[in-house]
C-alpha cells in the first residue's frame, strides 16, 4: 500500500482530494478526519467571500460533519494570537430552517454559540466576549427584541424604563436572521466565523441520483415534460391553473410516490429559503453555510429565466439570472 504524502509545501489539497488520497493509503479514520478538516479549514481561510460547502455523496455526510466539527474545535484552542478567529459550528434540521426568523431559531442558535464561547479556551481571558455570552444565556429577552404579543410582555415592560431598550443588542422586528448575525459578529470584531449546517436530516445524493430527482420533478405533473415546462407553467399566463395544481397536486400528480416527492419539495424549499436569506439579505461575508448539493441544483433548474414562473411544488420567486448574479460572490467547496 502506498504511503501518505502531504500536499507539497505552498500548495493546498482540497478536502475532496485529501479524502480520496487518505482513503487510498488506508489511514485510520481519526487521521482522515483531522487531515480533511485541516484542508477544509484552509479553503475557508483562503476565501475572501461567503463560503458554501455543497454536500454530495463524494464524502459520507456523517464523515463531513465530523471533519467540520474537528476543524471548529481546533479554532477554539488558544492560537497564540489575540486576534485569532473562532469558527463555531451550529446545525439546523430541515424543519428548523423553515422557522429561521422565529424566536425558537434565535434561541437555539445564539445559546449554542454562547455555550461554545464560554467553553472555548481561546476566549478564557476575553471578559467582554464572555459577558456577552453570559447575557445571552441569562437574559435572552434583553439580547434580542422580538415582536410584542399577549403571551410575552417583557419587552413591552422594559420599553417604559428609560434607557433600558438601548441594552437590547439585536432587534428581530426589523431585520432578518442573517443581518442580525452580521450585527452580532461586529460586537466580536469579526473574530467569529460561524459554520451553519442547514438540513442535518436531509438526504444527500450522488450526481446520478440528483439527476433522477430532477427528472422526477420535471415529469411529476400529467401532461408536462421538460420541453413543455416553461410554456405550460408560466405564472403570468396560467396563474389560475397553477393555483389549482398547487392546491390539489395529488389529482394531477404522475409520480409513483407523491408523498416522497412532496417531502423532497418541502425539504428543498426550506433549505433553499434558508440559503437565500443569507445570499440576498445583506449577510456577513465571514460565514460558511453547509447544505446538500441537490437543493442548489433544484434551484438552478426550476427558478427559470423568467420572473414569476415556477414548478407547482417549488414556490420560488427568484429567477435564475438573479441567483447566478448573487452566486458570483460565493465561494463553493464541493464535498
């Protein structure tokens, strides 16, 4: 069996190339995780743009998650540099991605970040940052201001107490999750670079399997195929017909497993919406998103080159040209 050879000095071996090489030489699993985690970290460090890690079956999802978590853990250790950057890892399920701008998602995310700050040796002497983390954990209602409702009048109470509203760091009533995250990172002088994993329970497919999924969506409606899709589903010309198909999809469905297909559509919509909110809503550059490749492929296939047209399962208002324009500001790492 050949011996392991590191990448030549001054060169970067991508995570997929590193994984393939480590597998070929039969390295132990923990060594593969560490080597590939190092490669992924180097790719992220070298990027000057927002980074998206696009998952396919080239690396098993559970191994990729272990690599990301290994890399994140290394950044939590003292680096000998007071300005070193920490990469906290945080994951959302498919269902959680559908509620990214709601209170439960904010609490889930920021309390998880606070826990990592408080346990990170790299922040052990950073009193200001640890105080913010303790504030999140202990007084979440004063960390993020949410819309008032009869069930929770706490924010309403503090609004009447002089300067206390100035102590609320984020305001979820006026900004989306991604913009609030940018504001939060600013308090840490951008020493935080979160790695956010969207859809940990979503399927991950090979390239061939992704094509099969795409074909299923193209042929899922009786009387429609790839060639007739654009004309038949033009939202401006056939708005009433589209609404009928969306409200009673089972009646027009030609797929042999409509339950599975609708589940895939919900997954794709939830994860696409989560990614879209970071690409289009003024999100910080210093983040890394992780999500399955097939979700992006569906977006590129069905967003279309014309506005307001969409597949009945995919409620998407963004067209392909807009998506590709935004994508030029994103660095992709394929896994």
